[in-house]
């Protein structure tokens, strides 16, 4: 799942407060801007089952992260790359991969 409209000051640690590692997903990636101080405004999550992805989509699409009552609402869509192996391969090919969980 690709999540659009992540606030640029959002950190991985802060995202994990809203989206704790509960076993429903096995990868979260937040690309960072070139200097690594701000996010690019989106995140990618890989879910272990389609049911987990559907539940996340139903819960978060059109919502705001806690503590962010203004600004754009989250927009969720299917990512171009699906599956853990495909995502890891894609990220390994990028030189500037930021922190992954």
C-alpha cells in the first residue's frame, strides 16, 4: 500500500505510534528528502495478507494521523511493487533508502 499526504515532518518513530508493528505488515518504508531531515510525504507498507491490507485501507484512507487535525487527509492506493521480496529488491536498488522496519 502506498500512503500519500504524510506530513513532511513525520518520522518513522512517530508513524509507528499510529501504525504499531502488530504482525499485519512486514515492511514500512518512508522515503526521506535528499538531506534526510524531512519525509517526502508518502510511505509504503507491505501487508502479510490481502485481508490485512484491506483492513488498513478501510481504517486509514481519508483520515489524518493523530496530532494532525489540519492539512490533507491520507490517500491510500496500491503500490506499483507488491510483496516483500519485490519491495526489498526495489529498495536495495536505491542508494538513498532510508530507515526500513
